[in-house]
């Protein structure tokens, strides 16, 4: 899904009449979620899922071109776990 497709889906729902309004709402949501993650470490959106900051350990990697061993430093990244409702919708019993 592209940003434009998401804006198109938002447009026309609950008083959002233009792509510009949809873009503003989308930007505000992304910025708010990012700020919340940075301050608390995790964010749960009921019915959608949980975003969590996790630490990836330093490791040894390999340069695919030369085959040389490379040290990959530790870093933070965001992990997402889908809510049960989404998992069940994807895999009906």
C-alpha cells in the first residue's frame, strides 16, 4: 500500500473530504505514534496490534560481494505484533 492509496481510503470517511486533509491526519498519526514509541518503548492500538522498540545485538555479517567478515553494530528497531482479530481474519479456522 502506498501513501496515496492510504490517503484515498481515508478520504471520504467521517468528514475527510480531500487528499490534503487525509495527508495531514496521516502525518499527525505517524508523528504521534513515533513520539510515543520513543518515550515509552511500546504502543498498543486495540484491534490492530502492538509496536515495540527492541534491541538487536551486535553480530558478525558477511559482505556478499567480497565474502569478507564484517562487524554489524547493535541497533534499535521497531517490531510489530498483529492483534488477535487480524491474525484470526488472516487464518480462519
